[in-house]
């Protein structure tokens, strides 16, 4: 675990995370992973927090709307 934190710290300090292109690519990847695992996400959130698919879908919709607004920029 300490090695993972050390590696992440070095990566952050390299300023790679501050590049806009990198940050947008990470958001694109997050959107892809969320979409590919949407059913698993709904199931897990229900099991852990007893939140319905309806409640969870609302939060995912907010994220999608934000991502679409960024794409329009």
C-alpha cells in the first residue's frame, strides 16, 4: 500500500495530472467505465446503501449532463 501511495504521489508531482488533455481523457474513461458497469453500480449501491435504481440513475444523469456540457465547450 505504501508503494502505491508513493507511486501516485510521484505521478501527481510530475504535473501530468494538471494537463487539460489528460484530465479530459480521464473523465472520458470514467464515463466509459460507468456506462459499461451501470447495472453493477445500481446493484452495489442498492446493497450497500439501499438506494433505488431511480435515485442512483438521477446522479448518473447529472454526471452525463456535465460531461455533455464539457464536450460542447
